[in-house]
C-alpha cells in the first residue's frame, strides 16, 4: 500500500528538516516507535511497540540536506521518504510511505505529519 500526504508547517524549511533528520526525534512523531538511535553506516536502530509486543530492529536512514529530504527502509519492505519545501512564510512537508501491510492507514500517516508540525512549530 502507498500513502502520500502533505501538510503546511508554520516554521522555516531548515528548522523542519533539522527536526525530521535527527533520528532521536523519530519516537516523537512515529506513534509505534519507543526509541531510535544512530547505528552508523546509514542505519538506525529502532525500538517499537506493535500489537502489545516490544520489537527491536534496524532500518536504513539517510538525510540529504541539499534536497531537505530523508529516506528510510526496513527489511520488511516498509519504506518511505519525507521532503521539506518552502511554502510562503513556512514549509510544505510531504510524507510518502510504502508498506506491504494493511495496518497503516491514511489517518496514521496524517497523524504523523500533524505530530511533526506540532513538534516543530512549538520549537520556533
């Protein structure tokens, strides 16, 4: 399944990109994630809670400051990207997610964007 959503954020593009490209912030806006840390070599170690069970794993994670874009992928086939563009006085944040599971709903993706917006707007 593929999901794509865009949201306006009342913060400068560089501030939005700084927030989404810091792996330590991932648990603040990915509801199932309970921990995230840089594992080196383009990888991030993640802790998550799915269906009441703690799970631990690793995913690829890359950030391109020139494009203000991050990408990630997990061995399960879960992958996606986020991109920040200027939008008037603020930013336009686009989130694309592809998964082989039907568990992700558009409302979950929209909630993630909303959490990022609130996190970044609270800091500026």
